[in-house]
């Protein structure tokens, strides 16, 4: 999903170059491509609509800092909204079961299930093996 979204955004952010402000006209194509990429990644339509509206609300009329291009500013807004959509950062699980706990990871091929399962977890107390 992220590779597809990155590829689509890279093509459309070019339209934002050379602008001093982010306006509805110069982000419409980027939002359209974002919507298509999310729908192709099987994100639910109501979630996509809410996400696009939140990005549009934050991006429209925002002044661009002198060190950033409008494309960079828009990508920053898009990134913040994607992180928020996916639950923010650092969420912890509160499992109330005796270890070991079985967890099912389900998702599309290439979605990162294996990487997520193998990612180092927060340090825990190690139990000696019997």
C-alpha cells in the first residue's frame, strides 16, 4: 500500500512546485490520487472520505515556510494524518492472559505481517525455560 501511495504522490506533488500557498486547485489532483491509492489498498470508503476531508481541511490555505516547498508541506500534512488514521504512535497492548499469548496477524500479501511479527518488542522480563 505504501509503495503504491508513494509512487502516486511522487507524480502528483510536482504540480505543487513553485507555489507560495497551498490552495484547493493545486492539491485537488494529489487528493484524488491519494483517494485512488487508498481505495486500491482496500481501505473502506467511509474511512477514505473522512481521511481526505481531514487532509483537505488542514492543507487549504496553509502558508508554506520559506524552507519548504508546497509539496513538502503537503506531504508533511498527509504523513501526520496517515499516522493519526493508523492509531498514532507507540500504542501498547494490554493483554490479560498468561504467557505465551497467541496473536493472529491477518492482512494482504506484502502488507508487512512478517516484519511486524519479527520487530523487536519492548524489553520484557525473561522467564527461564523449564
